[in-house]
């Protein structure tokens, strides 16, 4: 009988301990759940017009994916160019913390950071595939981070439009002489090349390009490629559409983060952001590759756009002017010189490889 009572007491104590333990675990789980549902709100400012195909929509998709991957813990509101800050003020806005994140192209900041141009595109330089390889495995990202650090910014590659078109012109381009006095919208290093050959480069955000071309403020413009250019209605103001885009062979899009805001994120959210940006980078080049040709056929067959290649001797002259321009930019800025050395050291061997791989295969395929 006493034995039964003793076992009863033991069982009761054990049950009590189990209940207390369960309650403690439940409280811990509740605390974890509450912690997980704490929402961090960010602003993302962009250089793109609202819903611009590929680039503007890419920013929206990136924000959506980050929210979904974080189970709603990081909620980012996207502002198109001009909605919160003007397109060309995105860099400063993120630097000072007006917004925690920006989405745009780094050549827009050349007046503030000349070396930033190399992380958008270089005339006759990297393709999208080569740029991604340089950033990931050639030391490009480390240089990019180093150059942006004084501005309290962290950069990441968030997309690429691939090889662009040469641009829209209101007259035929048959020689280098046709660039004399030409007012053309072209940012970055490409714009500096235009100066060297006698043209006047105009740096306009995408939202102003169509109007400027229609009103005659500019004589020509490059934008992105058929997918974007069709949506912007550029064919309404100019009929001559030239290729290839010598000035932007691999046009990278950047995501920039206010360093204080990014470093304040929990470790898992930092990883989620980096993963989502990598996904966005891949998705953008996939989208442009998939959609550009259909848009080009619409421009030519439905809108009577005149599609023409630049003459080979003209491209040779532009290539020579490009090399001279880049050398000059690098010589006048220590950061640009450092980036340019890294760029050249990576471009030479990757070009040799592509001569016997990508280029050789594409040429073989074209023979059929």
C-alpha cells in the first residue's frame, strides 16, 4: 500500500515537471514566433520609370521575393523615379539613409564616383556573362565595395540587360562624320566616347528619353533594347534603329544598400537579401533574352522601323576612341585606374576562352 502511494507521488511529481516543461517550451516557441513576425519596413528608390519592362518590374519583383522569402519580416516599398527622389539622386538618398535601398545603374553616379561607371558597362568591354564572372571570381565585387564604402553603401549586382542596341537616330549613320554635332542621350563611359568623336552626350533618366526625342531636344538616343524600346514608343520619334550596342555590351543593374540599415538586419535576413538579389540578376538577363527578339520583330514588321548595322569602319573608329577614352578616365582617377587594371587583367583571358568556346560555337551555328 505504501509502495503504491510512493509511486503515486513520484508519478504526480513527474507529471507536474512534464507540464511545467511543456509550458516553458510553449512560452519559448511563442516568443520565437513573436520575434519572427516582427516586420522591418524599408524603402527602395529606383532610377526607373514605374513599371518599365525588365528594369522597373525587376525592382518590384525583387522586393516581392524578399518579402516572401522572409515570411513577411522584411517589407520593402518600391518608389519609381521621381516618386520619392529624382532618378539621378538615388545614390545620395540611400547614402544618407532617406531610403534603405536603391535600384539603378552605377554610371549615373560618374560625377560623384568616376570609377562607378566600370560597374555598369564599358564600351567594347564585358558581356553580361563576363561581367558576372569578374564580379564573382575576378575581384570586381571587392573593388566595388571598397569604392562605395566611403559613401556608407553596399553594392550588389541585381540584373543585366545583355548586349544593348546601338540606338535610335533621326538620320542614317554611315560614317564617323555623322556623329559630328549629334545630340545623343548616352550616359557613362559611352557618353565620354561621344565627346571624343564630336557628338554631344546628354545624360537623361529613362522617363525623359521619349519626350526629349520627340521634341527634338536630342537627335538620337540609346535606351536598352527592343523589349524596353517598344514599350517606351521610341519608334514614334525616330525610324533608324542601329546595332550593335558597342557602348553597352553587358549593362549591369545594381542594388545598393545603406550600410547601417543592412548591417542592422538579422543574419538570416542578410542571407535572404543576398540570395534574392542573385536570383534577380539571373532572372533579368533571362527575361531580356526571351523577349527582345519578339519585340524587335514587332518594331520592324508593324511599325516599319529601319533596322541597320553600324558600318564596320565606324565601329573600328568608335573602338579606338573608346580605348583612348577609358585610358584617360583611368589616368585621371586613382580608383578608376585600380578598377581598370582589374578589368583588363580579367578581360584578356576570358576573351581568349570565349574565342574558342562561345564565339566559335555561335559562328559554327551561324554557318548552317
